[in-house]
């Protein structure tokens, strides 16, 4: 089945009654509400044999032992026993095992129908000297190593709202510290990845200027970072080495003085009207549930489809969370080469990185996902992949590589949200869109984060943290396409300076988490 068909079906699904049928070929339906034992479901011809929580699957017909369990007409597992109609289907009666998938590279590729320039949406952004466009105007302070983490945080903490009151066009001074930079491999991908990530933040269009602070004896040497990433000290990029500057106190004082000198020029930045083609949105999901694939994720996908038509970019990531449905992406790849690049990243995860490890790409999802109705990684991936929409896959990037292609692209990252979003922001994402069913409290800097709730009860409980309630789709008061338009319009407003819920709560100061892939010694 094509990914288009997978993603089109939610738009026409029935949103009344106790259950939702997602595709005519499915042998399960999804409980729209809690379904008590004995509930008749006449449209499906069964009576509930189980107490089924909302968001969980119910067998719509008899499923024989060993038979594929199909949701959106996609295999999400295999029955480990005969399952009678009306029985809840979950991890207790679902077997996770590998199965063959036809990648059919580029067989369903269709180019995006771009809108003419004069018809494209706009937002109010910060145009930088190199032509890149920011959605925020921060000054950033990066540590090369954990040994300088306290220093960069102390410098940033000095710049309170009161001390920045005379600089209304600056969104803040933010530290980007991390736990690595020494005790790690000096060559190869682990060090290259860390340096790519740091350089991506140092160059980020949401930063008016940056400081980079090292200790002096670390393995991630400041000089090596600057050389590898072609960075150079400039009026907007200052560097300090603590062992040369005089230690902790003197480096903090020097850093504060450097930022003070940067403030007047950074404050001169003004927003101006720019095309939505300058929006690059990192796509995230966390605390997913059984409704993620029905409401928030396809709605975000609809917004990404709109964004692509306006010339913008959506970055799907979290490689373990496309596993099992990667063939639906390779078929939409612009070329065989792009499709094979995606499979190469997955094979690295399966054949090298995760062998014998109790991680989700090997089957078992988190306790929160299971409580939310997701039986295994195949089912979770089915929903996760929908965030990318229905358009062609234009490029595949390694972690934190600069994203230069427009439209729908993929970046190889772990599923852990702070690590994944850090890679996307380093790659150039100037906005993060985050779907959640259980209720994630994530926020990010320097790119603002908007959070999309999959269901109304959670949205009402956590409204202070959620920007949009995609549960309206489930409630029957909005369609996926209507919600996608709302999300796209929210992108434009937040990119223009409207604070997101996570920004109002002050989140994002501790979510810079580069991927630590190497050994520590």
C-alpha cells in the first residue's frame, strides 16, 4: 500500500461511535472511547469481549495465530494466539518479528507542486548577513567540554530579564553546555558529530552572536573544532580558553564583558517580512499513544505538506521510530540513491549500533507508549512516520549535518527527543513541532517549540503546556486537513515572534543534548 493511501485514510475516517476503522483491509479497529465488555459494535458485527481503553486496538474479525495484524493496511505485528472478534489486541497477544518489505525505491515519487512566489505565505523573521533567516534573536554561549559547562551557564545566568531590559529585541542569553568533550575518541564520527553539532548552533540564524568556551586540555580542542568546521573568530563569534584566561572567575567575568559588548549590535536586529520558504521545522513526537497516528501526527504531516508547497522544509528524524515502515518512505524518495541512503542508516542501527540491545528499534517501546496503546515499534513507527506528510523524500542527512534541501527530508537521530531535536536545530531547524499523546513537557532554544496534543482529555489536563488540541479530530469538530492548516498558521505566528507555550514556561535551557555515540574511557 502506498504511503499516500496510508495518510489519506484518516482524512475520511468515521469519527462517531465507539470505534474507528482506519482502512477497509484492517483486521483491527481502534477504540475511540473506553469500550466496556459487552458493548455491541453493530457496524463491525461484533460485541466487545474485553474492557478496552480508548486508543487501543480491538479485533474486528477472527485473527488466526501467526496472521499479520494490520492497521492502516500496514503490518504492525503478528497474532501469537487465535484472537476472537471483539478482543483487545495489544502486546499480550501480539508477536514482534521481522518480515520482508519491498523498498521499491522512488517508485511513487511525485514532485511537490510549489506555489508561485507571490502566493506563498510570509512571516516576520530576522535576516542575517549570510542570507539565513532566524525566528528568534538570542546570544549563545557554547562549551567545548563539560569542564567549561558551569562557566557558560554562569555567564548566561548573569543576564537576567532586568539586565536585558534595555535590549528589547534580544530574546535572551542562553548557554549550551553538555556532558562530553573529553574521555572520548579524538577522531572519527563521535568527535566529528559533536563538532558538527556545536558549529550548527554557533552558526544558527536564531543567534545574533556566540561565545565558545573551552577548558584547554580537553580532547575536543577549541582549535580543532574551529578548523574542522571552518569557523573563525569574528565580531559575532568570540572564543575563550579557561586555562589561558585565568580560571573560572576570570573567564566568567570575561564572558560577561564580551556579551555586554555584543548586546548593542544584536539589539539592532529587526524583524522583516520574509517568505515561508525560510522556515525549517524539526518534526518530533514523544509520549506517543494510540491516537498519535489518527490525530496529531497526520495533522502535522498535512502542515508539512503545506509548508513544502510554500517552499519550506520539514525534517523527520528519530530513525528507530520509522523502523518497520521505512518502505513507505523509500517508495517516495526522489531517487534510488536517496532511498538507499535511508536504508543504509537503518542497517547501521540494526546491524552495528543496536545489536543485542534492549532498545526500541529491536521491538519494545517505552512503558508510556505501551500504556498509551502502542504494542511495539512497528505500530509506533506507523504513526511517527506520518509527521513527514505525503510528499517526496528529498534528502537524507546524518546527525547535525546542515540541511540545504527544501521540502520533506530525513535526518538520522535517536528517538530520544532532546538528542533528536538538538541534531535538527544544529542542522538549521528554526522551529520545532512536537506531537504528544501522553503529555511531553519539552521545549527548546534557540528554536522555539510548539506542542500538539493528540487527545482532548490530555490537552485539558496540560493546557498550559500544549499549543494546539488535535484531539478535535477525534471529537469530530475538525478534519485532519483543517487541523493541518491551523498548525501551519501557528508556525507562521510563532516564527514571527508569538511565544509558544514552552517559551512562556521558560523551557529550553537544559535541552541541548548532543548525541553521544562513541565509547567513553
